[in-house]
């Protein structure tokens, strides 16, 4: 039986509605949660992500503002902006979109953000608190993955979770979040020996490597839950015919013809759907959860720092 879909669009909408309802109560008390998003340079993908983040705030009644800085911005200039946002009471969340241009010292920027406003959960204080299992602002994408599993009542405790990828944004925090939910966790990466064999031991397999369709059916145990965190552009019609299931091919080819690419994750849908019990599509899987969790973190940050109860 082909895998069942974990519908991130649906779950993301439900979570955002919950945020909107809670935000409305805060706003009625005179507290409007506010998010500042900072983007440096003109990375096309970053612009799309930042646009969605600002739009989501507007839809939920949160204050949002976008700060666009030129690619030539220095570390000191960006630090000055972060400090000015730290100082403003009506700003509850600060998100500096990554990656930053190479001349900017990313860690210094992330450490300059007030940990109470760190809605990405990238500050060392929040990374440390997550690691200790303390209440913290946690990174949006891996937190969204947990929310998705919970929505579909997929058990985590006692399961073997294999996370492919060890980034600070997804892989490492994902492993921590799964561990705190009592999964047995293995983190894999480019140096892992016989990666497909390790992946095949997973009850829950999270692919967060950033390599187009790398995870094939050969990586998947029959019935496993496969979570695809990747977002890549596929431009080759031949590749599209090879990696997508038959039913999807026409619309995928149309996408390539119209825009020059179609979105694909780190998982090869055609072969994985035949093996997995559950899987997340791209688009419409993990992506919408990331935005929903950012909204949730902004609300949480507002309540932590200036909430009444
Ligand atoms: N770039 C890719 N993902 C993210 C994210 O979750 N937060 C930020 N700030 N930048 C990103």
C-alpha cells in the first residue's frame, strides 16, 4: 500500500488559527505580538521565505516589519540594527534570515539577539536550554516536525529516529527534540558508513541534508515514517520523470516548463512512497509547519517577556 500523506498545509493552518485566536486575546489586552524579520542581500530563496513569514504575521493579526539591508552590510551595521530591535518593547521576535553574506560574522549576530526575542532558537542560551530539556524558544522547522507527528498521533517514544543531517538549524535540534520525546536517536551525515543500511533501521526517518532526492526507497524500512525537510529546485524534465510518481509527472513537467523548476525535497518520492507508511510531500509538508511554529514562537516570546499571565 502506498504511503499516507502527512499534510503540512492542513496542520499548519490549524496551528495558525490557534495562534490567531490566542493573539486576539492578547491584542484585546493591549499587547500585540510583533516580529521583525531581517534580510541581508538578495538571495532569491531567502526573499521568498521572508515574504511568507511577513504575510503569515499579517494574516494572524501580529505586527510585523521587514528590514532589508544591502549585500555589502557589515557585521557592525547589522549588530546596530539587532541592538535597536532588542531595545524596542513592541518587538517580541527578531529573525535574521540565514545564510548571511560571507563578510558577516553570523555567530556574533545570532548571539547579539536578546534570547527572549530569539524566535529562531539559534542563540547559545536557547540551544543550551533545549539541550538541557528546559523550556526554550526552539528552532521552527524541527519543532514543526514534532507538531506534525503529534497531529497524526504517530508515536515517538521508544521509536528509533534516524536524522540525516547535522545542521544547527535542523539536524541537531531535531535530534534533541526527538530525544526529549524519548525516541532512540541516531544522527547521520556525509561521513556515516553505509548510510542506507543505518537509515533502514529507522522507524522515523528525517531527511535534512539539502541534496535533491538523495533518500531513495533503498533507505526506507517498510512502513517507516519519512519526513522530508529538504527544499530543492529540480530543473531537468528527465529527472522529474525518474523521481516523481506517474500521477505527478504532468504537473511537475508543467512547472518546469513555466517557471524553469519544480520543488523537490531530499527524498525521492517515486521509490519512497512504495515503502514508507507515512511521508511528507514537498511542497506542502514540513514547510508550512515552519511558518506556523514561527508564529507560535512569536506569541510565546510576547507572553514570556511582557505577558500578564
Ligand atoms: N534559513 C533557512 N531556514 C532558516 C530558519 O529557520 N531561520 C532563519 N533565520 N534562516 C533560515
